[in-house]
C-alpha cells in the first residue's frame, strides 16, 4: 500500500440547511443580534419604573407589559439577552476550547499525562453540575467573571472526554501513522491531521453544551445566584416575576418563551449539522 493511499483525503465542506435548520439558525442569529444591539433597542432604562400598574398587559408604549415594579418588560428581556447569550457563549468557548485542547493533547501524548488528565477530569465530571454550581457561587460570589468561570469549569470535563474519544480514534488511523513516520511533530499532527477530522462532531457538541449552560445559568438565576439586580438575565426575570404566574402576566411568560426559543433553535441547528455537512474529495 502506497503512502498516497494512506494519506488523508483533503476535503471541502459545504454547509446546507433544511427548513428546520434554517429556522433554528435564523432564531439563533436573531438573539445574537439582539444581544449585540441591546443598548440601542431598549425603549426605557432597565431599572426605570414606567407604569403605575404592576404586571400590566401589553400596550402601544409597553409592548410586553410591565413587571412587578412597573418596569418595561421588553427592555429587560432585550438587555437580559445580552447576559444570557453573552455569558453562555463566553463560558462555552472557554469550556469547549480548553476541553478540546486537553483532549487532543492527552490522546496524542498518551501515557501518564493521558492517565492523570483523564482520572482528574472524570472525577470532576462525576459531580452534579447544579450542585457544583451552587457550591461555587455560594463560595466565591455571583459576579459575571465568576459565573463564566464556574460554568466553564463545570462543562470542560465533558468536552475533554468527548474530544479525547474522537482524537484517540483518529490518532490510530493510518494517515496519522504515515505522518509520524515522515517525522512530523506533535503540533502538525494536532492541527493538520486530528483537529480537521473531529471539527464537525466538536461543533455539534459545543452547541449542545451551550444549551446546557443556558439552562444552568437560568436555573442559578432563578434561585437568585446568577446575574444580580438591577441587571437580570432571563432566568432572573422569571424568578422576580414568578408571583405574576397566577395572573398569566406577560412579565413571567415572555422570559420563559425567550429561553425556550433559544434552546430549541440551537437544538434544531445542532440536529441539522451532522446530516448536512457534506464532504467532497478534491
């Protein structure tokens, strides 16, 4: 068998979405734009009381009604998108970025380094995420940097295990063996041989972990341990307006719909990725 037959084929990836994937992508893009342009889109300052009636219904001036203090729900949801999407995105980048790097390094290096990293991160992964989040936030506080750090630490071990399992399989393939025989270094193997062949599954896993982080952040905020007043993410908005649930108040319904729309749309996008990434040999 020649080296040409063993070499990994160079591939071009073409992205194509079906209807559900396109809808998911559009909603995700919508919330991303809202999070970026939030200060421009809000109608009133998030802490300003603009209505004398609490849990007011929607009107021409208050599109989504008022909350338990008479503040504009629309403005608070728009600004809440910046915290929910922003914190979750930064946390998942740190979690999956560090997890993938460590997973590939462990798979390529093997030996004691692989054993130590795997045992330590498996032990961390065995701790329930909500319990670990509650302990961390209670110990160090709920500032935004610590929230990001906590969420990243919680989901990094899972990203490590996933990336390592993929990298171990690729590392055992013939074209990687040929690259080693040619004298290629570890950096070349990681960047040119292993990473390109696990990018698709890693992206899908990253999207899934983003959903988990959104839900965990919303859960912490619902318990009062997330983003602190006067700022609020969507979970905090549900918590502070929970007493309006018996009235069917928009102030508690709309944040729930926002969380659902973001998480469901990300899942639709993820479900579309593995089927629609098409490889073509050059």
